[in-house]
């Protein structure tokens, strides 16, 4: 874990230490290489293989490069399709165990929050500077990590991308938790990574915003009152535990457990939701931004 110091209120503030590159990443890359070898031996392109198993070409590419966790059911399907003789299927249980480790491939100051997120039943996020990690496409995430200063190594970038994609499993599991996001309009108008990456990201927001249980709201630029001038924050409720707050800046973070502070953040988030567009209006604005190109 990273080094920690105490804030004036007694909360731990963690600062980032150099990334430790673990064996989990090597394991996923090894499986990816096996899939690529078997695919090429079968004379199939990534697109053709994806169509046969019901996955997109980009996902097959990501799995082969080891930057996305291979789902156990995908390994079983590929084993049969590529006549692997159990080589891929037998790794399914190992992948399930490795996925837990994959969630730790984050900067040290972020890991405590990730451990809470894994078991969360409720999460509410106010975003002022960027697309929240749980909503990012792989290409957007890679662009964000690639523009970090000082620069990250290619290996760390790919590890961080894979870890971010693994976090998004909380949005697809059942029973699903309750998720909401209030995103400043300026975030949606900043084409980080270039327009092609940004366009795909906006379309992904539309997809998520139309999913049952997912609420995306946009805080428009023309509001004359803004309850979130103190900066971005997250409210998260782990299963069986009280709700907590989370804030971060630069390479420092803070988990907020004091009930009074958490209640204030809840009240602030409620006001922000009232100041934002409704979910339907928010999706309409995203569509409008896409049409302005």
C-alpha cells in the first residue's frame, strides 16, 4: 500500500508510490497469446472469431493483448470453437481468482476505494473534470492514461486500462447496485483523445444511460447556481456497511467516514441532481452534442 498521513480531521490521506507490476497481468497476457495462436491456426480474423462467439472485434483484440480480463464463459466458448482440447476452459477458474487480484492494479492511493467499490450496493458520482472511470470506454481510458504527466510506461498504461475495464463489472452483475452520475456539461464537450474516441465515449454514455438502474444527469453550463463548487466527489455504500464519501486530487485521496460529513455530501448531491437536467433531458443533450459535429 502507499504511504499514508493524517489530515487535520484524522482521516487517512494516501499518496502514490511507484506501481508494482504483478503476475496477474502476465497471466492475462499468456492466455491472450494462446487465444491468438489458436485463432490464427484456425484461419480466423479477430472480427470473424468475435462474430462466432457473439463478441465485438475490439473485445477479442483486447483479450488477445491481455488488456481486458477474459470472461470465464468466453474461454469455455473459445475452447470448443477453436478445438483447444480444454486448454482454455481449464483456465476459467484461475481467471475468476485472478480477476480479484486484477482489481488491485491501481495506484496505491486509489486501492482502498476500489476495495469498497467491489462490494458496493450504491454509488453516486459528481464529475467535474472527466468521464467517471466506470463509464469510460477502453479507448477513452487509454487516451487518459497516455496523456498523464509525467508519462506512464506503456506497460503501466495497459495495466491501468485493464484494471479500469475490470472495475466496470460492478455495472453488469446481478443483483445490481444503484448507480447515478451527475456530470458537468463541460466534460462532455471536451474531446479528449480526439473526436473519434470522444464520439464513441458519448455513444457509450447513451447506452449506459438507457440501462435499467443507471441514471446519468448533466449539469448544464448556463446554471447560475452550482452546489458542487467544492469539487468532484463520490458517495459509496459497501454491502453491510455505512455509506462513505470519497474525494481525490492529484495523487492524494481521502475516504470520509464521519456520518456528519457524509450527510452534508448527501445533501449537496441532492441539490446538484435538482440543478441538473433530468435523465431524459441529459441524454437528449448528449445526442445534441453528437449532432453538432
